[in-house]
């Protein structure tokens, strides 16, 4: 049976099978450690019965309560190719949403490549909608043009009027994001 547990420092040396996916953003070890130190409850791993890591979610809480922008943010969600289509991504997202709900968040947001239609469709099935397009959010590495992202959001129960998910009518640039 799959177990969902807190991500640990040791997992940093065991999750290459997940991060080798070309659509998964890979960060330096200090970045992951920062998340483990500041938001450990938002860093969850799915582990197979034999101990192999199947997927993980990494996020944080951020924003302003006064402006009703306090929210959970999904920094990374990835499932190893051999473990996809089992509902793991949905379960990991559900856990992050529950944590954000308990912390009094108004919504959960994430950024996803516009070209990653499989992920966009999955997030829509989970109740997320496109809040805005962020132009040239993802840097290209091989001379290709930078890629746009969707900022997708899902309102939580604290946002009774669903103000946090009213789409912006125009795209924004990365430097315009708070």
C-alpha cells in the first residue's frame, strides 16, 4: 500500500526517478532544504511498499491576510512516470489543500506551463481555473523562446465570495507578480 509521509532530507538522494521528467522543475539542494525548514508540512512524498519514491508535492503558505491573499502555493508536484494515472497527484493536491484550509488560506495557487495540457486538464478536473497568464515565466535553455505559464487557482472555504479566482482580463509579466 502506498504511504504518504513527510519528505525528509534523505529523500533528496532518492527522488531522481521522479525529477528526471522533462516537465518537472528541478532545483538545487539548498532550495529544497529551505522548503523543508520553513514549510515542512507542505512537503509530502508518496512511497511505494518497497520503499521507492513515487511522487511528491512541495509548497508553502504565503501572501497577505489583510488583502485576503493568504494562500497555499504549490511549488512542485511530480509523479514518476511508472506511477502515473493512479490518483497520486490528486491525493497530494488534496493534502496540500487541507493544510492550506487549516492555515486559514483563501485559495491555493500554482504555476503550470501553458504547453503542459495534461497537467492543465488535471488541475481543471481538481477544481482549479486559470486566474491569469504570466508571459515568459519559464526560462528556456536551448535557444528556444521562454514559455508562458498559467497561474491557476482554487478557492478555499474562507473565500466565500470566490473573489480570489476571478480571472484577470490581461496577461502579466513575471516582475508584476507579488
